[in-house]
C-alpha cells in the first residue's frame, strides 16, 4: 500500500464512513457500494485539489478516475506527471 493509498483510505473512512469499520477493497466502487454519493464526489474533488495540489477539470470527472481507491491513486499519479 502506498502513502497516497493509505491517506485516501483514511480520508474516505473519516469523511464518509465516519470512522465506522467498513470492509471494502481498493477496487470497490464508491458509488455502487454507497460509500460516497454524488455530493460526496464534490467533497472528494475539493480534498484532492487541496491536499495534492491538483487542478481537476470537467473531463477528469469520470468513474475511471474517482470511483475507487485504486482509480484515485492512478489518477493522482497521472495528474502529477
């Protein structure tokens, strides 16, 4: 597990699951598993921009970038390079 992975999982757990121990895999869909709703996606985007210094464009707002821990880690890595 990378530092980014660990940081994202901590953020998701605290912000959306309110510290409740919920078992989900790194490729589990946030939306399909009711971990994050559409409003939560906006909060997640704000967190990514503030924490990782990213500029997220409208075309970036797709599940392939934002709908799981693994998708987020890949997205952040791509945006940083």
